[in-house]
């Protein structure tokens, strides 16, 4: 089964306000087995454009990644994020190379 991922590109307008979202999303991601692969490390845009934060969260499969995003628990956490940031989030199925 292919893993599922959230890829989020975010600009935060109020870091202190955004901290309430960070605190709230921890329990939600734990509930759905999500864990951070990338959480805004050092980066260099080598082509195109980008927001200030890059986040990648891995889940056991695509359906779980979607279920987490659509859950009432995440919707509550999201309401804490929206006043303090703008972003783009995509939920994507991971790639598995077929054995030849």
C-alpha cells in the first residue's frame, strides 16, 4: 500500500498566533499516525517560487492522509491556523516503483 503525504507551503503572518495551531495539530497528527518528514528546514529556491515554510507529513496511506485533513479534529485546528497564515496544501499518494 502506498503511503500518503501532505505537502504544505505556508506563509505565516503572525508567528505568535500560529503557535496555537502548532500545539493543536500535534494531537491530530498523532491520532492519524502522521509524522513530519520536512518541517521548514534550510532551503534554497532553485527554480520557480515558494512560500516561506515547507512542510511534508507522512501517513500510512493516502486514505488516512485524506481522512486526517477532513476530520473534525483537524478542522478545529485549522481554524486556529487560518487567521495567522496563508498556504497551499496538497494530499498526494506516494510513489512505489514496480519490481521488474
